[in-house]
């Protein structure tokens, strides 16, 4: 009996040591496999002012192409880029879908933009410099494919600087964002220093009514409109250098209730431009930083992606910007 007891103790001790060694191996493997650096998501080019749509189980990401030389301290942007992903981790670059010279009435500056799909066509609202009407303007491209190529849908600008007079600057008609509401009505929001919005006709290339304004605290630019559940969210660049703040409403026509900061200063970059999407049950915050070193910065920006979370009352949790991004 004594021998049996000793045998049981010995077996128990061996099993205990084995379990301990297995745990040590597991911990060691965890330490040896750190998360990969995924932000910025594009590293062979500078990308900025991201927008995104979900179509047929894929995310299509649209961005301006920062082409400023290292010794050039302003924006140099002549084209927009498009990427697609089925998992938010691996991104495929497609051929250049649209350039500023595709708009014959424009003189350059491929600034912020957004794409939306309606009735099998993809409409791309873009910011450019107008060739004959001083100031920035908003044009519309159209394509049968989310990856293009796109062509000028209107043959002229949808918005020109002389159509909005609340601000005396020449760059107040920039950064278009678009939404189709549950009842089928489409809206375009845009602006710098003043946030404008207007209804779009079914053809998506004409306004249906007057241009309205929205009063938002410290509104700079970069509005993004989206809906989740019963809430409408209007996020935007706040102050300068820019953070992202947001407001909420039960109606797309307001009133809008300011909810505070959503994203802090986007490191090494004065601007902050966001896109917010839901994809396969997860919510994502897409933005840019000056994160590619040594020459990244305010005029050589790079698109990043991190998770976005909502509270039970519908408010959004502050975004945590990470180097690891989406794994």
C-alpha cells in the first residue's frame, strides 16, 4: 500500500511538471509572436483623406494621393487611388480610377472625396480647384464599377465657391460626404469653417432644394455623415491642428447635439480626416497620419485603420490609434 501511495505521488508530480512546462512554452510562444505593425495600411505611396464603402462583401477604400516632394511644404495632389479588401487586413491596389484632369473645367488639386452606390452606379463626389470660378469646387464622377474608371458625370461643378457666401475664403466648398437615407433621399454635406448640406435628386448629380447650414462647435472641415440604428452621426475635423469631434441626432435635419472628441490629433499631421464604416459585424475608423518616416507629415500622409466602438446609449467611444491596426 505504501508503494502504491508513493507511485501516485510521483505520477502527480510528473504531471504537474509537464503542465508547468506546457504553460511556460505557451507563454514563451506568445512573447515570441508580437502583433504585426499594420498602420499605415499603405506604405509604398502617401495616401490621405480616406473614404470607404462596403459593396458585395468587400471594402473599397478611396484616397487622395499625396505627391509632394520632401522639400515641398504644401499639398500636391493630382489623382485619387482605390484599394479593396475582404478582411480589412490585406489590401489590393487597383489602377488609378480618377484624376483631376478628367474634369475639364478643373485646374487641379485632388482633395477629399467620397463614393456612394445607387442603382448599380457609383458616384464619386470630389474636391478640386475650379479653372474659371475662383476657389474650390465639388465635382461628380460616375462609374459602373467601384474600382472605376470614373468619368465626369455632370460636365461642370455641382458646387462652386460663389454658391456659398457665409465664409469669405476660397476653400469653403471642400470635403464632400454623402448618404442615402432610409427613405431613399440622398444628401450631400461639405464645407470648411461652415458646414453645408443639401438634398440630392434621384440622379445624384443635381440638388433638390436650397443649401442649408449646420452650426457645429469649432467646425473646421471634413464632415462625415453616417447612420447606425436610430441615430445619425455627423463627425468632423475640430479646431486646428485637427481632432475629430462629433454630434448626434435622431433626424438628418437636426437638431444636432455635440458629443465631444472622437479622435485626438493624428500624429505628425495637422489635418485629420475620417471615414466610419461597419463591415462583417465590426465598426472601423479610417483616418490618416504622417506616419511613414522619415518624410511623412502634413503633406505626405498615410491612411490608417482602427476599431471603433459604441456605448449602449449610442455614443461612440474615443478612438484608440494604434500601430498594430487590424490584425
